[in-house]
C-alpha cells in the first residue's frame, strides 16, 4: 500500500529538520573548535590537568 500524501509530507519535513539540525550542530562545532584548542593548549603548556579541562572535554566530545 502506498503512503498517503500527508504521510509523505510528514516524512519530508522530518528529513529536512534532521538535516538542518545536523548542519547547525556541525557549524557550532567548527565555529568553537579554535577556542577549544586554545583552552587545551593553555592547560597542556602549564602541565596541569584540571577538573575544568576534564569536564569540558567530556561535555564537548561525549554528549
């Protein structure tokens, strides 16, 4: 059985929203990457591993 036009429209909207959300997430990741690298480099050069670096990395790359 073929899907109805309403079902096709809902699937199309869902697909566009999924692509849009991935594009926004990728843009945000790429836009904030230089600041994150600066943050990591500062802590690496000072030879300190603080809880803030650990939490930042956990939030940035895990969630």
